[in-house]
C-alpha cells in the first residue's frame, strides 16, 4: 500500500497523499506531510461526508476535486476508504488521475491489501444532531417560503 | 447537476457559445478551465449576469475569458449566479466582444500569443513618441523575461488591453520580440512517444486507433509535430477514455505512464 502512495507522491506538484477509512481515520500516509493525524482525519471526514451527501442525493461521485487558491484536494472513492491527494492547484490532473487509476487497480487485485482495507470497513453514516433528524420537510418543495 | 454541453475552446470559441446560449435564452453556468486557470460565466434567460476569473469580475472577466484560445468548457443549466457583476446588456457585451475579436486579428500579427516575451528595442523609435500613463506602466514592466500575460497579471489589466498596448509599443519601434516561450522554449513530445501510443492503442482499438489519436490531438488544438509535453498526459487520458473495458484502460494508462516517465 505504501508503494502505491509513494508512486502517487512522485507525480510532480503532489505534496502528499493518504488513505482514510469512512470515519476519517488515517489508514496509511506517505510522509512527509506537514499535517498531524488529527488534521488529516478532519480533511478526510469532510470529503467523505461530501461523498456521502452526493450518494444520498442520488448522484454518487467516484472522484472529487476541490481547487483552492494555494492547494488542491483530489479524492478517489474506494468504497471502504478514500484516497486523498493534497497537491498544487496547477498540477497535471490527467497525470495524477491516471496514476491513481493504476495504483487503485493494483490495490484491487492485491488480496492482502484488500483484506487490510476490509478490516477498516465502517459505515459512512454519522449520527446527525436532532435538528436535522426531526425536521419535517414539506413535500411541495417550498421550504423557504414562509 | 450534470452538464448539457461540453467542448474545447479551440473548437468552440466562447463568443460563439455565448451567442447561441443568449439567443436560445438559456440560464445556467458556463465553466472554463485551462492550465489550472478557471473561469465562470452565468446567464439568466440568455442575459450575461455574472462572470469571474482569477481576480477579475464582470465585463473584464468575460473579455479576459474570450481571449482564451484553448481550454475545456462545460455548461450547467439552471445554476443560479451568486451575484450580479455585469451591468452592460448582453447585446452591448457581445458587440464589444466582437469588436475586440476583430482587433485581436490585427494584434495577433505582432502578439500571436500572450506568452510572448518582449524587450526594449536598442534602436528605439525614429520619431517622437508620446505615451499614455498605462502604456508607460506596461513599458516599465518589459524586461526580456516577463511574458505579456505576466505583465497583465502584475498590472492587474486584462490580457487584451495589455496585448493591445504591447502591439502599439512594438509598432512605435520601442519594443522587439525576445522569444516565444510557448513555442521556442517548451519541451515537445518526440515521435517515439506517438509511435508507442499508436502501437498500444491500435492493439486494443484496431485500425480506428490512428484516427482517434489524430482527432484528440486536434481537439487539444495541437499538431503531432509540435505537441507540447505539458499536454501529453491529457492526451493519453482522453484517448484512454475511448477504451470501454476498464481493465484494458488501466493497463493502457499504466503502460503510457511508464512511457511518459521514460521519454
């Protein structure tokens, strides 16, 4: 698994990459990333919730690409986990995407890695605060009209 | 929300796209992307209401985006504009854009691309030249290293206005072409890369492979002879998307990644 992360890290303008489970817990990381495990966990939790949101919305995404002023987050949904790459906004996205394809495909065919990923399998669902759970949405869609 | 329209600016100029969307009174967001730069144009019932690219907004952003000769574009219908930054009517905007497009044709004879670099002409002008303050600011930034685009960014001007001033300064005899970074200095892909690409792709797709490759090269606005390295991965990825079988596609990508790293 580490070899795959290292291959991704070798793509020009990639700062670092890591693999996290569906609760944001970091499974593997290619150092050096100047972020703590907690910070990486927060990043992964957020992107996994976006994946879950899109899935719930009925438009599941295999890949997310967040472009900011000085950084970029590219996320690949691997089902039980997410592969998250932190990079420069100007990186060659085609080069990165193809490298991620090759690496994730190799992981899929590697029984040992699959077993390890399955051992981290947890549901993406998180307990929502009551305010979200108990809100009754009107069926005609005029939620914001008083 | 899924896009209903996608294409490349080298095939579909922004001005033409906007004319079509405007005349069919469409609403939504047009997204443009090129070399890590992005831009957005919002339409409401066919009217341009908001545009943004980099630090530019409104009319300036639209004119700046219209100067892009390459890049991907996608249209997402029904997306609402987060704000209104365009005060001119769409007719006025399109007229001005058309006027600029005509002027670009003249400017391009001297400044074909905004990645060109100019330096001060040692011989200078043969007659008295008077400069406007903005022209002096542009002249002061010319150092034989900065491209027209760099100067535009430093002075926070749009590419068109900067290129127009450089054009005036060149025709006045004050500037001369230093180098074209994009063509003269960029790294090009060698024939051996294309031979490998064609051989691997033909093995999967059969005799149609060379046609698809040529088509994709053309879609990227390039030729096989002068194909820049910075677009090589994009070309491989676009071609690989023609391969339906996922396993074959990944294997093809892996082989070509090795080739890209080796070449």
